């Protein structure tokens, strides 16, 4: 395990056990910019379904890449909501442009469910070819040996703190968590995360998913 991965796991341990304050987490996030933090930086990693998956996205033409993909004939994805990160249009355009069908299983699934699909469907034609998981699950999935190596053609341009240098995962996009409220119920909108601790908002705060299985609630913690 690389030294930075050990540090990352220690960070998550402290955060999960309450040893790290929110201010410390935010300072770390600011220092790392859009790096491997809990600031919703999902990671793209190849699921180890194929016996001999490609290792690099360069060294051959796009025409050759498409030909090889068509030879496989199908792409299995998982947990890609059509209304998130423009996935709906991406999946549709991909199929129309390359004539390769896609099965997007469990569109609203969590990172934990994605890794579990790799485990339970190992060797099965339904196993996911690629997953989109949050940082903590990318690290644990790599340690468990769930992913195969893959270096996209732009690998060298991806910041060091947003990828595994061995090629097991890399950041493909990032997002920020914000506060939303129903103005019909909440008359005084919260302006900071700390405001949510006020009595005015007791019983009115909700998070998307469980921090045990999803990166979203952990990012808001």
C-alpha cells in the first residue's frame, strides 16, 4: 500500500470515530482542493471481470479501440443515475455513436452496493465493467483487490492526489455539498452548517443516504 493511501485510511478512521472536527476536515479539503477527500470526488475504477482487461488508453487509434469494444459487444455499468453528472445523455450518446449496448444496473445504487456487485458477480457476464465510487470505497476496493489496472490516455494530466499511481482508480469529476430548504416550512433559512444545530431546525434536517454505504452524507458531516 502506498504511503498516501495509508494516510487516507487514517483520515477516514479519525473522521468516522469523531476524532476529527468539521473545521479540520474543511481545512484538509481546502488544502487538497478537489483531491481525494470526502468532498464528493467519485473515483472511476475498472472492475476486474475480464481475464485480460486493457491496461492503457493510448498506444493505439480510436478506431482500434472502438473495434475492440464492439468485439466485446456490451458494456455493464452500475449506479449511474440518468439525472446525475449528465450520465443519461452520456449513456444514450455512447450507444448511438458506437452501436454498443449498455446495461446500467441499479441506477440509484450506492458505492457499497457497487463494490458488492463486483464481489457477488465475479466471473458472471452481468458483472460491472466499470464503477463510479466515492474515495473511501475506491481505497478499500483497491486494498481488497476488486479492481483491475487501467491508465486512460490523459492519466498524466490528472493531479497526483486524485489518482492511484498504480492505475487502480482516478478521479473523473467532483462536486460540492450545499444546503437546500423548503421555504414553505423553513421561514429563516440556514446560512451555515453550524446553523443547522440551532433548535429552529430540530427534526427538519435530512441527508441523502447512509454514511455507511454512500459518500454523500459523509461529505455533509
